[in-house]
């Protein structure tokens, strides 16, 4: 291990004043003994008393040979003593010595001749217990070998935080020879690292004595100037046996592989987290626009600062996507999301907007090829290929767009559109890992979007069929003002069963009908159309309401197990009366001036299609100004409220008998319908006139 001079010499300069004592001599227990030319002891250190057991009073003036040497070894000792005194050559070695307690100690000696200013000769003996010396030598050898051969970089800094020594491993890590470290600070040797953090940690350890372990550091050194490395750095304060602070030891372990594996694991966890989030949040409904918004919400801010979901207009029109390789893409924006106010939002197509993107635009290339398009670092030329037009390109430049990614939305082998991602605030460019994540998100979302698209198509078909089977406008009637509404359910599979009808009869009478086929979808709508036709035809025969319902019941019983509820009313303006029969339907409401709104007490009966049952006709007065409200259960029934409570709410909304009946229709639907209602509604209101 390469080392500099004494610790106290900060920066290599000589220090003034006494040095702090070293603890090494204390650890060795070095004893000093001085003999005169005759071999008598003239000086005796305290360590000599500890080593040999004799006090200074007992040793001084004694012949050393007789005091300390066994009789059998005395001749050898005298010979060595005479040789040192005669020649001046030093002698070193181990020798058995007699301890005061009678035992024998093997002692390591260093003997040399001394000359004073009067020309007198003396012998100086420096001695230490041989076992202690060997232990220190082993520890030192082990330390030196471990430091020199360790794969971990090791350095010692003095109290001025200058390099005192470094091992070969740290030379390799730093890419700088050891001699260029010694006497210099970290800032001077490695200015391109986070020197402030390194010096702060070292100073903290020097001041507190508390080690700092496994501190992360990332950077580049001359050993690999073009590649980031990661290190685990630990700091320990060095003290001698007396507690004096010598400096700080730093160990540096290259953990680059582990560090980047951890980063990759974090990325994988982030991808899994985003995908899990997407699985929970995308496709919560079968509403196309909402599904697109859910995809954009998941993508921002985890993947991008701005996200847009665009679909090919052909796809939204129910046609197969067809994009000419050389032609423009006709795209309709469904959702745009940003995590902060930005000019890039003004550059994006607003939801619902249809735009034509030329063939050279990147989003067009994405839907043409069905492959992702990534621009890691966006330049001026790229902006014009990303934006819709020059104005949008300027806005994207102002927003700081620096990285772009578009991935296709593909479901069941068909390209539906693209997920458009931009980074403005996030300083990192898109990476291949981001492409993998974006494709996974797009693939999951595309299936949900395709489901929503087909659902929307099915719903539109059912609603269109339903509306085509209902009267567009009630026909003119004598003595009645009529208003009606039909509102489909939120789910395509639950559209189709409700109907209403207004049928002019002979003698100025009018038949009012509201019914509900139990079931949903196109089949229920078709059955409803058949029942409406039957009811209209039978009404022309001037049957009483109960007789008419009996005939409709027989016909319904033959319609593939379909069941329907229905309320049938005949109004006679000359007698100002209503005849009402009910087949399992909710009771009509009568509203009169100076009376509280009331549910008519009509026998409920059984639904149509049961077969073989009779119905009853009930007669009620309906004076000019009175109203009759017929409705299906979708108006009042919910999954979370009792029906009686909802009927009371219905009556409370009919508090003004003079309110226009068109306004009443809107008021009832607005107050009683909920966005999550899963049934359609037919509503018919008639007001008697003079």
C-alpha cells in the first residue's frame, strides 16, 4: 500500500511542535536498559520493571548478566557483550531471560554501543516480549497483505483530508497512480465526483467517530471516463491506542452491476405497478370516451407528461380501418391529459376533433405500420413531423417537448389508433423500456376500447331500433294535450323493452299506452314493436281496456316466453272520464288542481304473457286541467332505494298542476334519473283540455 509521510504533516509540509505520542511502542511494551563498560546496570526504564519484574532500586548497580541470565547462558551473553563493546556492531535476537518470579521469558533484544561526551562506553539494550513482537508482526503482515491484495479500494486520509495511503485496488478504481494521490485532497484528485458529499461524510466521521457504512456514490473516473460506475463507500475514524485521532479510513467497493440491476428491478416494479394500475382503472365502463380518458390518466405522469388517445375515424364509424400507405390519416381525438398547465395542450387536438395528418407525420406512420415510433431527442425537424401544423409545432417548442413516443392501439389484429406520449417536464428521454411499457398499456387498453366501440355500435343499433318503433310525435287528439319522452338505458344490453303510444279512436276518444317488455337488447325491442302493433290494431276494434289486454295476453304468451307489463287507458273527452286496465304495471298518477297528486287505485293484474287470466277496467274522472302520468319502472326503480320512497319522490315533483307538461317531462327525468340507471324509460303525460 502506497503511503506518504507522517500523519501530522498535512499537505507534506513539516509540522512544528511536538508530535502526539504513538501507541505502537506502548503496545510492544519496549523496555530500555543501559549498562556501563563493566556490565553493571546504570539506567532502568519503567517498562523494564514490567518486563523483567525487578524495580529500579533492585536492578541499578547490579551486573546484568548475574541478575537476568541463567548460569548456563552466562558465557554466551558475556561474549556477545564484549563483542558489541569492542566492535560497536549492534546485535539483535531473541534470548531467554530469568524473571524475578523465577520463570524464564523469551525476550527480543536490540543491543548497541553508546559513547558519551567524555569518551566512556555504554551498552543500550532495547527489549520486548518476543510473543508480543511476533503478534504485532503477524497483525502487521496480515494487514499489509489484506490491504494490498483486497479487491476493495482502501484509502487513509489525514485530519486535513489529504491522502496518506491508498491500495492498488483504489488505484485501479480511480484510474490514477498512487503517487498522484499522496498529499493531495479528494477535490484535487477526483474533481469530477461529488466531492462535497465525500468530504462532508469524512469530516462528519472525523468529528463524531461514528462510522458511515455503505454510502452510495455514482460517477465516472479516469478508469472509465465514458461509463457510469456505482460504488458503496464506508468511512471509519482511525485512532491510536491512546485515543488520538489519526485520520479517516475509506473503503470503496464497486457495486456497478448490483446498482444497475437494482435500477432495472425498480423499472420492472414500476412497469408492473403501472400495468396493475391500468388493469384496475382502464375499462371500468363500456363508454368509449371514458375508456380513452382512463388510458390517458394511467399514462400521466408515470410514463409521460402529456398523453393523447386518438382513434381512426373509420374505426369510430364502425368501418374497418383503412389507411393508405401514402395517404393521410383521418384521426379523431378522444382524450388528452397533462400533469401540469402547458402550451402543449393547445397544440393537441381537443377531444371530439377530427384532424387529417399527412403521411409524413409520425402518428400517421405509427398507424400505417402498426409499430411504435420513438424520437428520443426531438429537434426542430422532428417537431414539424409530430405537430398537426406549424402553429402546433411552435406551441410544442414553447412547451419544451424533448422526447416523443407513439404506440399503436391494436385489438384483434386491427389498428384502431395510437397512444401519443410526450415529455416536457420529465428530463429523461424515452427508452426502449418505456416502449415496452407503453405497448403493454396500449395492448390492454385497445381491447377495452374495441369492446367499448362495439358496445357503442350495438347500443346505437338497439336505440335506433327502439326509437324507430316508437311514435316520433304523438298524433293530434281531441281534448288532450300530450307530451312524451323516451330515454335509453346506459347499457346496450338493457336497451329495447319500453314503449308508449297515443292512438286516436272513433268518437274523439284517445287510447294511451305505456308498456315494458321484460328483457333487454334487440330481441326485446323487436318484441316491443310487435306488441305495440298488436295493441294499436286491437284498439281500433273499440274493445274495453280489460278485453284488449286479455287479447294481447294471449298473443304475448305465444312469443317465445316473453313477458310484458302494460297499462292501457281510453280517454273520453265528452264524458271527461278515463277507463284504465293494468297488466302488472306501475299505477298511473293523476294530478288535479286543489288536490295532492295521487297514484290511481287500479288493480295491478298480472303481466302479459302469463296466459289465461282476466283483467279489470276501472273508471276515473279526468276534468279539464287534470293530468295523467304514465311511466315505466326505469323512471323510479333503482338498486339502492325502496320503491315506495321513489314513488313518493315522484309525487312530490308533481307539485304544480299548471306547469307545462313538456317541462314536467324534463323535470321528472332530470330529478329521478341517475347516470348509472340500468333501464330505459318511457314517459307519457296527458292533460285534459276544454
